[in-house]
RNA sequence: GCCUUGGUGGCGGAAUUGGUAUACGCGCUAGUCUUAGGAACUAGUUCCCGCAAGGGAUUGAGAGUUCGAGUCUCUCCCAAGGCACCA
C-alpha cells in the first residue's frame, strides 16, 4: 500500500470534480426539494484567501455535500464582491488599473478555493464589477428612484483635507482618515440616499426591519445589534411656550414621568431658535413680531459659543470631558404641566440630529443633566422615588413624588397619563424616534457602479432610460484624488445627450457604495445569466430565500441590514414573494493567531492556507478548522493541532489494508456505528462539526482495534467522513472498487433498534455522590435495581444501619440512595 | 454606562439539556520498535493526600432551589464584541 499522500489524491479529485461539474450543480428543472446554501461573497483582496474564509466555506461545503447526499437539490454558488476602495487606493499608488488588480486577485482566490475542494456551482458565479452584473445594480437604483426611495439632499460627509476626498464612514473611523491619519472634517455636499427609514416598521404586507427579525433564525447577538442600530425609542414630544411670546420650542423625551423635575431646558447650538434669536439681535429692522419683546442680554457670548461648537469635529464633541453651555439670558420657557418659567441653555451635549434638537432637563433623574446642573449650579428637584443603589441619582423608573395629582403613580402609568394630557391639550403627543438614518449611497470614487442619472439644464434630474443600461465605467481615468469623483474628468463619460430633450447634459459622476452591490447578489445566483431581468420571477421563487447564510460577524449591521432592506423593497414592489432574504444565519468566529492576538500582516502572524495545504493537505486543513471548536467561537490557531487530524486521516487510510468482506457481526461495534450515523447527521444539521468529527474519531479508533475490518463498516466510515474529507473519501471509495463518485451515494441511515443499549452501567449514588457502578440490563425495573443495589457490600457499608429516607431511580441511568 | 456572548484540566474544547464533569484532539510521562532522531504503536495523564486500596476537592466568586446543579434563580467579578452625550 502506498503512503497517504494528500497532494496527489487531492489534485486528482479536484480535476475530476472540475470535469464533472454536474456533481455539484443546482438543477433548475429538478423537482427535488431545494436548499440554498450561501457564503458571503468575498472581496478579492491581493493577500489571497484567509483561514477565516476557509472556516466558513468548509462549514457550508460540508453542509451542502450532506444535503445533496440526502437527496436535496442544492444551490451552493460563489462570486466576488469586486468593487471597492482597496483596489482603487492601490491604483492611486501604483497606477495599475483596478480591473487588472481585481482580475488577478480573482484568479488567485479561485485557485485557492478549488485547492480546498469546495463544491461550488461555478456556472452561476457573479462579479459585482462586471457590467453585466452592475447593469442590474443600476436598474435597481432606478427602481428605487422611480418609487421615491432614492433621493438627493445636502448632507454632511466625511472629508479628508489631505487626501482631498470624501470618505466612506468605514474609512473615517474614530474621526481619522484611514490612509493618511489626518483629521476628518464634515462637509456639506449633495448626496444620494436610500430611504431605509421607510422600512423600519411594517409596510403593507411587508414586515419591517424590526418585526422581521422575529421570524428568522439568526444569532441573538446579531439581532440585538440590528435592533440597537435602528435604535427605536418610544417617548413624548411636546411644546414649551417661550414666555411673553406665542413662539414655542418643542422637546422630545422618553421620561415624561419626570417632567415635574424639569429645572431648565437645553437646545443644540444648531437649533433654529438660536439662529433666529441672534438674527433678531443683529438686524433690529427685521424683528419678528412674536419675539419683539425679547431682549437677549448675552448674544455675543451665545454667538461665540455657537461658532466654537460648529468648528468642533464630531470627535471633539464626543470626547469633551466636561459639558459646556451658555444660558440664553433674557428668555424663559414655560413647563406646561406646572406653568413654571425656566432658563434656556445652548449646549452642545444636545444633538441637533436626534429628536427635536431640544430637551427638557431633569438633573435629578438624568446623568447628563445632573452633570451639567452641578457644573452651573442649577436646581435639582427629585420627582421619582426609588432605590438609587450606589449612584448619586436615580435614573430608573420608580414612584412619582412632587408631581401634583400624579403623585404615587408608577413611572410607566404616569407616562401614559401625562402623554394623554398632552394630547388632550393639543400641545404634544406620543412620539417614536429612531437612531437609524437614511442610507447615504453616493461615493465620490471611481471603482464602483456609476449612478445612472443625467443632469440636463432644461429637464433637470433625468434617470438613464433602461435601454441605455449599463452606464459603463470608462477605463481612461486619472485616479489622483482631487476631491471629486475621478469620473468628472472623463469627458467621454461626462458629456451626454439628455434622454428627454436631446440637449447637452452631464452624467452624475458619483458611484454607488459597494454595499449596494452586495445588497442583492444572492438574488442573482438564482438566474445569474439573465439579460432581461435581474432574475426571473420563476427562478427567484424556485431558489429563494436563502436557507443558510454563513459569514463574518463584522457584517452584522451594515451588509445584513441593507440586504434585508433591499429584499423588503422588492417584496413591497411585488418582485419577490418573501420579505426576509436569509432564513438562517450563522457567523464563523474569528481565528486568532497562535499567540491569541488577531492575525495581521504587520505582526507577521498570518497563517496562509496554501502553506497548510502543502504540508498537511486540504482535507486535514478542512477538518482541523472544523475541529478547533464551535463554528461561532473565536479561537486561536494551533499548528500542532493539525497533526492530530492528520493522524486520524492517515489511520483511516491505513485501514484499507485490513478489510475483510466477511460479515462477522460484532454487535457492540454495530451499536457504535449506528450511534455514530445518528450523531454525525444531527451534528451536521446543527452545524456542530467539532463534535461530529470527534464521533468519527471515536468510531475510527474502535475499528482500528479490530484485527479485520468489515468492508461494509469501512464503507460507512468513509461515507460519513466524505463531506469533511472529500478527497480522501473519493480515493478510498474508488479503491474499494466503486466506479461512481462517493457523492452520488445516499447518506446512511441508522436503525433505531441498533442504537438501543442492551446493557448499561447503572450509577449508584449515595446522598448524591457516585459510590459504585454496576452493569445491568438496560430495561431493569426500579424494584429489581433496588434489590440488587442494596445487596452490594459497598452500598451496605455506606448505609451502616442508617435509615434510608428515599431512593431515587432514573431509568437507564442511576439510582440515588438518600438518608 | 447600555446591549450581546462567554468564563470547564497545561492548551483547543465535550457533557444526551437537571442525572457518571473533564469525551475527542494537542501536549506531557513511561514503554515497544529503531543504529539514532523522528514517525508509528501500547499504557497513563483534572488537582491534592496515599506504595496501593481508597479518600477528599473541583466547572470565575458567593448564596439559593433540588435526592442531585457546569446546566435553573439571585448577587458580584472578569473577558471579548458592539453601541455610546440618542434625552
């Protein structure tokens, strides 16, 4: 027998599978039950495949192979998320066109993916930078546009003054530019948005982004991340009159129950009232009637404060250790509940973008207000009683005090009643606020899908007609960052005739956020070559939604939220018959370096899958990554650990010399085999691959002990192993004389009769402690067990004349004598 | 601060969901084989006391429920990830 040589075996079977794609292709015409098993398509980075990719791809590969062997019609495709910044930044540095960079990287990725024996259906491959793909990204943009879900407005964007460019939020983390580390500033520019906020709550028959979470099988943590991101809060919004005027400021609060504790109010520096008051002061001729009686005593001071706040970056405002603010001297606002006239402050701890940009301040029950009140010596009035624990103030709900007729109410009840009062008096109402903002989708960048809009001097904003799609990216552009999209400098691209009037017009030069491309790619796999639609309705109905989706937890919010949004829009517009794209989602946990830190190029502790494949083979790498621990856990790489799974594979390989085709019928081994069939199947379904592998190891160890290995048993072992180590399984299968691929085999079934134990080890406990064990028939009755156990010398010596209070008997498991 | 997930041998991790804690693998120890090293195989390996038989302790800490708790309840500590002046 030749040595186990994964290099030769693996190359051989990879070739075979490439020549017989039918083995793994999804059958559009088949009547078998479908299963759509999906990996998040990778960004083809220049550094190649990472062990993290291998982890998730192995998981879905095992699952897909298992389902196929169980007679399912499996759609398991792969593609590339090929637009994006790294390739463009690389082009700026080297002058090499992103197209070239990406196509090289895609080649490397495909080579690596194939070297691991993944059973993808490559006939459905997508690449988001391919005009045949982004034609439909653009088509979807126009669909959104026509339905009022894509719109343009002025917005603050991240701007790096050194690189002279707009940055995506992900590139401006912590307020610093990803590339040059300089401070990012906020700039007002015209930007495109998608109305994702329209889909937070249910819309017609389409479930909302919040309620939809209830019906999908996703990790709890991911659901709660999305909920947090959406940030729904239920409160009340009400008007406070400015004393001696008929003008109001409106505030939002979730704690209307604390309203009698309000001792002042605060507006954000950007609040319109501030600007209008200052205007009154500076241009007396244009005094508005309603505030003509007001005299602001410190308008200079306020003006300075507002100016200073405007100059601060978001980062500064967030990091400010102490709260600052200025009282607007000369005006008072009235608390409508008790008529008290209160001071009004401008302070930048109040956010202009959230709620109304103005708040009621209750220092006794809100930490921020408390901090501010202490600093400026403002009144602190308690109106809720309850347990403060070890804090200075009570911020939890409690019982109302000092609140007129609302005294003694519990916070929750009080909120209902106080809100009802506001509604009755028509000065306020219940109000729901969200943290989620509309999705800014335009990027002043080259390497993305162009936004299909044309600006005509006569007709204004004109969508590119469907027949003119795709709007292709020109190749001849200068990548140097200028602060505007590089597309602006391609005349060929920019200058265009207006589709409406035929006059001179200009194309939109911005491209779309890459997250737009990845928000719908899973739909394209159903019908990836369709040139008439993004996918036919029939095929969408056949294959979607995705039954299992696996990918990194870093996409918990953005990609997964956007993809859900797209699905909901398309459902709402009648293109899809489902409103959640991914029924079941799992994340692979991060694989850390051997030292327990994150793998990083700069630390030089990155494990390259190619090296591992070369040394131990793809099967060993696959099994090792699955064996390291639960799929979702973060776990450190241990090079030495691979040796263990390699030994296991080698052991299985060597067994082929000891097979025997005579039936010997070892009932103990048969029992183990059937238990293993059951366990491996169940574990794969629950994606607990580590314990499935452990069960296979136990079976292999047991078979190894046999002098002769029965051929039927050996075949079973190989079949159970095949989804995990496909190359080895194919090779051994062929050696056993089979001419067809092992993946044409049916998954073995277990016989429930065979997994029943005839004898069990009954645990004998005395006062809950294990004191003895005894082999008995599995169906021993309580009485029989008692009789036998109480006769045992060891048990007798423990009892020693003491009175037995009771005896607990758990059938097939244990007996516990209590005294 | 809030949300989420965790905390089990020297290490990665198991535990039929309330019933033998430490499966499987790594490592380590001893042995067989080998000129040697390695590989392979066999046996052992939670910790403490003991030559052994045996006994005791043990799932981050503490309490509770129970005949019985890694698992359920409460309080606290620690770690990772996310959100974060969102009123």
